[in-house]
C-alpha cells in the first residue's frame, strides 16, 4: 500500500468567461488552479493556505470530483479517479467528505438534525431500517459531543459551535478516509474555535482519518498540520513540514504571511522588520508571467518575470518555487515565529 492516499499531478482548472446575449462567446478564462502537484499522505493533516481567491477551495473541490478538471491527474488510493463519471463516482464520493466554512448556511433549517446527519445514509442506501439508522446517527452525535437526545431538534436551536459539530457529524456518517475542512472555524467565535479544532484532531486519531485543512490564516493551521502547502494565484509556491515552514520559510510570500502574524510579546515584535505585502492580488484572468508573485515581491529580479521557478527542494528540507529564496538571516529579521535561523537540513 502506497504511503500516499491522494496524488495530484499538474492539476488545472480554468473557468471560461463568456460574453454575448444570443450567442455566448468565450472571451477569456479565470485561471483558478494552474499546474498544482502534491501528495496527501495517509493519516496526516495537510494544510492548504493562501489568500482568498488563491485556488485552495477549488483544488479541494477538484480532488473531491465536485468540479471537472481542465487537465491533470488525481489518484485516490492508487486509483486514477480523474475521468470517472456518474455512478462510478459514487464509491469515490463516500471516501471523501467536506466540512464547510459556514455552519449557519450549510444546514437546511427545515430539517431536524437527525435527518440532516442521516442524509448520506439515505443517498448511499445504508442503514435502511429506521431504528437502526436512528441508532447510528445518535452514535455519531455522541462521538462529536452532541446530546443524542437532541435528535429531533432544528439547526436554529443550536449555537454556532454545536452547528459546526453537526456539520462534522454529517461528514463522518459514511466513515470517509479523507476529510476536507474548509475554513472550519473562521465563522465561529474565537472562544469556541479551539474546541472544534481539538474535536477534529481527536476524531482524526480515533478514526484513522486523513485530514486536509483549508485556511487563510497561517496561525490556525500551525498546531494542526503535519505539512502545509502555501498557494498563491492558483499555484503551490511552498510545501514543507509545519516546522520547516513556520521556522524557516523560503518563499518570500510565505515570509510575508508569517511576518503579518501578530506576536503576543511586544519586545520580540518590535525587533522584527514587518514585511507587508504591497499591492492587490493580481487578477486570475490575466495572471503575471513566470513567477506570479513578482508584482508584489520585495526580492523580485528581471528573471522572475521571465522564467517560472520550479517547486524544488530548498536548504530547509522543504519545497519552494523561488529563484531567490529567503535566507536564514532574512527570516530571522522579519519572521516573528522564527527561532535561531539554523536551516533544518
Ligand atoms: Fe520573488 Fe523572484 Fe522568488 Fe518570485 S521568483 S518569489 S519574484 S524572488
């Protein structure tokens, strides 16, 4: 059995832009995901991080086969699932589930939580006996910290944190191998964010799940993830273990994101040179040439707009796509989370 549960190779998704009233003509394309390659190892938590619109959710939806890729290859458990269609996709969908960002809008307000959680059972014709299904749903409710006696209550009767637990329960009904959590705590109060993150961590260990955490905030994924992929304008620009990425980032974009993370220690904070990102995120309909970060990068040189840097091994042991990666000294000066600055490898 391969150590990789999922393998993604050169994944591309362009959304066509059309114009015209009677006849729709293609006038361009949104380059949402452009040549993304990475693996998800069995049992790990992989973070996918980047600004809004960088393609992280589209990548997850492509892997789940909720969107049709423009090109590229997706393998799940050694099986190429890229071209599967219709009924052939049903068993694949069972293996991968998603927890959505907004626990308010992702639950049907007219249904009891019992029927919301039981829905996947009905779709996949599992536990067809009513009593058996109710017992199975109540077991899952207990597992995620919900009172099984609240089976007949409606979503509005629950708090935000409890609603997210309902979303987690629904995602677990089919015992998937891979769980995507798309910004699972960003709509919740800070006070309950940690509870949901701890719940996901515990369930991952208990059920042997593989988890992909999608977030725009680097500080949320730090303590959850074994490895983190940083995306910028549809491409992965850095992929490394959490320690490599947070202590010794090599891509200037990762450095800028980390530099913006607030530091609780004012003395430490004062000694750092903040590396703020200048300018807006360029349009994905017309992304910059070669290195897409060159329009905002403080280290950009002429070659950066001429030659695309490959995602390759750097001296910290991780992968980064950059012609002039950050040095240990630059990291020490600008990244508040970095320690002494000694490369890990
Ligand atoms: Fe900056 Fe050049 Fe590296 Fe791109 S390749 S991140 S522009 S230094």
